[in-house]
């Protein structure tokens, strides 16, 4: 079961598509975080969601907000995916230990070996303030993220 609003967000350390290390705690006291888990790079719904975020990026990556997108793909495949789709925000690899961060947030599908579509809005103090979890085939509504960020 996914962690709920009001819960302290589990810290993590993951590598980006460029091999840089990112920790959730790096943003504490600095930025709110939109933490988005998605199943796989190069798939239809995931590509659509991540490109929609790309097209609205100033709302999700600015002085007050940081977007972090996490999948269980390797950093190497994420780099190619980001280059192909023009994604300039961090794509984090939860590849090894496989799904460790996805499990910490309660969005890892053990049967399929990937994260489901979970989104967590985390405030500057590291507390989850809003969450939504959709099934694998169901895209999320970006307008919901915008409303949740505006409420912080």
C-alpha cells in the first residue's frame, strides 16, 4: 500500500540518467518535490505522461519545486529515453537494488517487477502532502498536481 499524506517521505539515493546522485534530502528546506513513479521508459502511456510534464515544465521545475521521475529502468536506458524525448528533468533509476525506493513508497508491483503510477507531492520539510496512485494503464491528470502544489 502506498504511503499516505501526512507521512514523512522516505529518503532515497538514486542515480539520474547522467549518472549523478540525487537524494530526496538534498531538497529539504529548499524545494517542494513532485516525486513521480512510472513503470517503464519507451512505453506509450509513460512517454505521454513524461512528455506532458516536459511541455509544462516551468510549473514542475522552478525555484520552489523540483520534479523527480523514477522508474526501474537502468540509467543507460533512461539516458537514451531522455535524449529521444527531450526530457531535461531528472529521470531517476530505481534499478538496483531493484525497486528498493518504489517499495519504500508502496508502489512496486512485485508480480510485474516495476513501479505503478504513483505520485507524491512532498513539502520542503520532507512530509508527503498529496498522493495519487493509478494502475499501469491509467494516465494521471497533471492538473491535479498543479492544484496540490498551489495548496502548499
